[in-house]
C-alpha cells in the first residue's frame, strides 16, 4: 500500500532523494495570528503544568494584566426607601501590570539521515511537529520557572527573562518563608501554607513542588503509620487538602503555594518562522523567532519558601 504523505513531508523526501529543492520549499515570514495560536496550543498541550497557568496572547510586545477585586465584608443593611451611601457600595479595584515581551529564538536542524530513516512513516511530519512543541514547551516552562534577569548578560540562558520564582522572591508584597534549619519537608510546607493570606487560600490554590520534593513527600507519608495504604490508594496528591502540583523545572528545596492561574505567560502572535536547506551540513534548518514574558498576576497571591540562610 502506498504511503500518503503531506505536501511538505513529500518535499522533505524529495530534497533528500534528488537534491532538488522545490521553489516553494524555503519559507520565511510571520505566521498569521490563527497559525500562531495553533502552534502555541500544540506547545502548551505537551505540558501538564503549562496547561494550569494563565497564558495571554498579544499582537504587540506589551500585554496588560488586569485583575479585578471586589474586596470583602461589603454587605450592609440599608432601610427600605433609603439609598446606600458611597461608603456602603462594594467598590471594585484593579491590580494592573504590563508585560514586556522580549525576543528569543530557537534554531533546529533536521538531519537528512533522519528523513531517510523515516521515509515510509506517514506520521513523520507530525512527530517532528510534536518534538518541536515539546522542545518549546520545556524551554518556556524552564525559563518561566528559573529565569533570573532579562538583559541576557554574557549570553546566560537564565537571563533571557525573569521567571516566577525570581519574581516571587523579589516582590515587595509576596509572602516569603525561610526554610533554613528545617529538617522535615512537612515542617516547611506547614510554614508555606500558613504564610498565605487567608483570602487567597481558596480551593484553586495549589502547593507546587519539584519532582524530587514530591518523592520526599511520598516517602515521609509512607513512613507514617498507615501511610503505605495511602500510597497504594494513590490518595497522596494533596497536602492538608491542598492539591500538590509538580513543576518539573522547579529546584528542589524551593516551594510555591498559590493559584497556578496567578502565574502568567505572555506570548506574541507575531511568530517568525524560517526553513532552509543546507546541503553542506546535510540538514533542513528551522528558525523560530518568538517574543515572551512571565509575570505574577497578583504578588500577594503567591507564597514562596526556600532556604535563605540563617
């Protein structure tokens, strides 16, 4: 049975087999907004954690974040026939920030040999797309977690942009917990949750841990009386009723608590994509040029704990 290939996949094979480069093979330019959204959707779908956070899209390099709050204890009693005073009316307030999206590029080479080895695989093109999506998703989540600056000093990868951990550590009104001296993860988690203002301890707030700290948590629970039964039943994905969420790029010993929706990623819809053939290197060269930023929607709604020293 003849394998049915898409036009672009057939072009890849034609380049490798004959050396002929179709006139429409080399591409370059800005994706249409709907194409950019489709690409980002594919990227986000590859990451369980990215699906939890807030993602904002924009056609410009600045994206506003607006969070509306109605406050609390706003109920009053007004006699029938009377108008509420201005002080008795619930007032909405907005917390606003502007995200400044900064440019970043990924350069990806697809060797001719990889194409030759997969000529009969009709899914090869979609596998390439998924591989790129996983790469992009990992890069964005890693940077969104561990970025320390945005000036790219000495081409340091962590200085492509500031991530949520750095932002939480440096926000003036986010709760910060020092775990120095803690010998038990459960002690640190207790302090982490206790530091959060009560108004943000809703059912959407989650304890965010690294994979290593999740393993430690499971060992601690398993070592307690009856703990093995909890491990067997799988009922250990919460701490004091708070859902535990795993961020694969979070450093062990650093813990976050809050609604993942308060972790924001901004993406520009003006993705630039280029594809060229490099016959000397025997590969297809892909270039993706995107702009992104990371921010906390509400500083007060994210609590962070780490070892800050004595």
